[in-house]
C-alpha cells in the first residue's frame, strides 16, 4: 500500500473569525484557526487561553461539597496522632498521588503509611483483605487515591470496623446510587461537581493535590509544600494522559517550569537516568514527561514493585533516589521488550483471524486478541498500539496467572466514537469486575464467558459505530501551504503549550505535495524519512514513525505536525507526518448517485432520479438558489444566491448536508418554498459529549439567553440534543419536553445524518 488507510476529520475553516483573532493575539491566522478548533472562538477566550494565569479560578471548597469535611477529618486525625493509611494504585496516577499525600502528611506531623494493591494478586483498588489488614495494624483513617469510587464492599467493611474513610478518585461514579461507597467523604470531579467546573477534568493526582494544598493551608505550610506538590501533580497529570484543559492546563503550565530545575532529589535522579538534555532551565515540555519520565514510572507499576516509585518520590536522600531511578530505568527496558513481543504476537493473531474469516472488523467492530502468558501489566499499552494500527476498539485479553483457564483479565482502549466504560456496563452481567473511562478500562471475567462477552461487545459496537469508522482517525486542524511553514510559526505554536489530551499539538495539512525522495530508517527499517518540495524552490524534511512499509506516491495530500531539529546548533524545521491520502480537489463534491427532489408546493414533493451537475446551478442568472449545509462552499455559485437563512422563495435549495433535524428541514422548506431540492453527501462532524458540554458552557458564560435554533446550526446538533446537554450541566429545562440521555441524543443525531436520501420524501407525505 502507498499510505495508511485512514479517515480524516478536518475542522471547518472560519477565515473571517481567524483573521480577527489573529489581529488581537498576534498569531498567524493558521494558529488562530487552531484556537477556534479548541473552542477559543472569541478574542477574549483566546487571550485567556494564551495567558491562563489571567484566569480567576473558583475556590475548590465551593466546587467539591465534601472537601471541607475531608479537611476537618484529617486535621483531627493529625492533631490526635491517629494512624492514617493511604491506599493507592499501581499506575502512574495512583503512585504520584500516593507520594504527594505522603509528603504532605509527613510534613504536617501525621503518622502515615501506605499500601499499593498488587497488580498480579490483588487487582485494581482497595479490597476487603487490605481493609482488614490495616485495621489489625491500628489504622484509624483510610484515604483512597485514584480508586475507591466503586469499592462498595471494602468501604462498607471499613465502616463496620469503625474506620474513617475518605475516597479521592476521578473514575466514573456507579450509575446505581445504592452502589456508592458509604465513605465519610468523597472527593471526585464526577461526583456532585458541576461538569462545567474548571476542576472537572482533573485526574486522581489532581484530587490529591487539591486536598493536600488545602490541608497545608490549614497548618500554615502552603509556601513550603506548594512547589513540590505542583511538580508531582504535573508529573502525574501528563503521564496519566489527563485532559490539559481547565485547571489542569493552568497548573501544568506552571509545573513544567518547576520540573526543569526540580528540588526533589527523586525527580532529579529520574531526569538524569532518562537522558533528558541539559537545556532545562526554562522548564520541561510535556513530551519529556510523556516519553521519558512517565514511562519509567509506569513501568514499575506494570511489571515492578510500586514501592520503588513511592520511595523515589518521597526520599530526600540522593543516593537512595539514584538507586531507585536506576531500577526504574532497568524495569522500563524490560517493559519495552515485553511490549514489543506482545505487540507482534497480537498483530499476528489479528492478521491470522482476518485471513481465516474469524475476525471481520467491518462486522465485529471490536478486537479481542487473547493468549496465555501475556503480561497483565503491559497489555493496555499494546491495546493502544493496536487501536492506532487498526482503528477499532481493542480489548486485550490474557489468562490470570496461576489460575489456568478459570479467569481472564482484559485491558481496553477505545476510539472517540466508542465509550469503553459504557461498553463494559453493557456486558456487566457477564463480568466479575470492571471499570474505567470513556477511552480506557479493564475487566475480569470467567473464561467460560469469553464468547458471550465478545458477542455482547460486538453488539454494543454495531449499535454505536458505523463500518466506515473502523479505521485510524486523523484529526486535522487547518489547511496550510508548505511555504507557510517556518521557525516563526513553530515559535508561535509554543504559545499554545502545554499540549496534550484535550489540547493536542496542531495538525496541519497540505494538498498535492510533491515527494522528492523517501527512504526507510531505524534498526528495523520501520520508519520513513521523506524529502518534500515546498513549492518555493526549497525542500523540507519529514519523518513518519512506523511507516516503513509504505511507499508514498509522487503527489499526495499530507497531514503533519511541525517540529524543529537542531543540526550543529542550526535549527531546522522538520515535519512529523501523521496522515496521507490521495490528492483531493479543493471542494467536496456531491455524489451524483443521489437524487434531485422535485418539489410541489411545500410541504409535498416527489423524487426523481434526474441529476443536474453542480456546475449548472448558476447557469441561468434568473434562477434563485439557497445554499445550506455543513461545510458548504462559499462564492462557488453564479447568479442570485443566498446562503443559510431563507430571505425569499427560491427555485433551488442546495443541501450540502442535511440540517440538524427534520424540524429544521421543514422550516427551511416552508420559508424557501423551493421548486427543487438538491441533496449532497457531506456529513457534519458530530461533537462528543464533553465537546458539546464545553461549547455550551462557553456560550452560557457569555449569554444566559440561548437561541436553540441558532446554536443547533452553529454546532450542527438538534435542539433536543442541546436541551439534553443543558440537563447534564445541571440546568433542569423544565419547560422543554423530555429527551433521552445526551449519549442517546447524539446517537440519534448520527442516525439522522445517515438517513437514506431516497426516503426523505416520505417525511413530507
């Protein structure tokens, strides 16, 4: 194959707004469009995004209902010298959270210890055995970090034994209120916290950070603890792939500046063994954590002893720190080898299944590779790589160690349109244990249930995914000419940092690029190095990771990120290719297999198969045309042409895409009274739950009076979808009719946009 088989989602351009934001911010219009894509669609929002320090954040005690109670309980325990135990987790979020609270409580004079469940023998989170052991050791207060929100039985047992329990977590709250753990206090951004709160996207380490910082305030120790706590928060937030929005982005931007010159000896030692360069005085970049520090910590949690990381991040002895950092380095190398082996075996498993017909991605829409001996600790990493390769949700499975074939453990990773936690809930009656997020999760099941679980997950996938969505997704921000790519543009991109989840690095694309040369590189020749023509007499280099099997054609559309490579202290632009496709024309074309709807006086009309090419629409100057739809072209038609809102009666209504609802379609036809309707195949990009919530909250912050029809056209969702979203934000909307859940309404919207064109006339009979 010449290039990967991908699907591209290109954000709709808004050149007028981009120009206005560019003038205010001083950014290139290309990056102004990127800001618009991130929801920063006014000059004021753009300014706050570029300068997060200017944002005034609410007091967390007003956002988390149980925070004050948690502080009271901890203050009493510290003053009474009651024994406190932290129950953490073995991933990087849980380990950094545990270290953060240990540092805080020790400095405040608490008697504190910790326990991390074993990945291999205990599984995720606190359990009854841990609770009973802590009680025997004289513990009086337990704090869970990065776990506990689903631990009803263990926490019920703790209360039976007379223990005080504070749950700090960020995972999904059980849908059944009766399964909420009977803790004395619960701190979770998904529990009784407004979804629009700037604290809504924090990870487990973020919850621990807020608790620790507020507690240090009570004891007058904030100045002493603030910087080390912020460093650990930043390390855990980025390494756990938390959303870099809201308070996360605000704090991470500050924390990255501290990490480059960290005073924590454990962080210093970890930076040293990771080989990060000496130029750190201006701070670290997120990729330094994501690709260097984070994996070394995570490796310990996956295949090592989590105590190593806790001691590394809490010690003040440089020799102990160096010893533990070296152990992190060696464990990470072992983890890399395991991942490579399992990845190759799982790819072979999938490819063999495709050849025999046992695996059909278009039919099943999920992958469930399974094999004896795959290490529980790394199958989640491999699942992510398979998602990148095949574009389908992946549930990596292996048999529990020491239990023959009686039990199976699985780690799952999803795609944007597939909610992992809801998929697991759909199969929960077949599972022993499960939990997770929209994008990732895990489960255990009796091995006898494997076929039934696979069938259930496939059923869920077919309900929520279209066949064409099962291929790797490339999200593209803006069209650029290669001649526009410069060091100045790269320096401006730095003002958008920190980039990560929720605020990804900008992805540009260029059309009809000429490939001058290409060659493979790397130990296994599995990467591609390319030289491209800039169209201005110069060349530009590009690399494409894991594209060693591809041979690009001479002309190709390319999607890419912009990096800088230093050669002998001479900075040079280098592109990182993330997408390639056949050369496309400038504007999307109507599918000529679709129909022209011949209209009688509205609302009745009939269909015929006659087709009038798009070029003929402006052929008669007297003909009046209304052009409407998602991503519809401007200034491509001749004659008497209006766009979007009907101003009069028209000969032709050109629907570049369907409007957001059938009611909206009826409104268009009733006002425009067209003789003909031409319907195209463009499909609007439907926002995710979180994207729609964020867009709506931004609107509400600006204006408490919303025009549902206007917003529907702006976001390309139906008014009922907006009402469902408002209800998730805590607005009851009593005067509106009942709606489904927001997920249900978005799913209904997706089905409407794929409504068969030839059946549209039936809606008006």
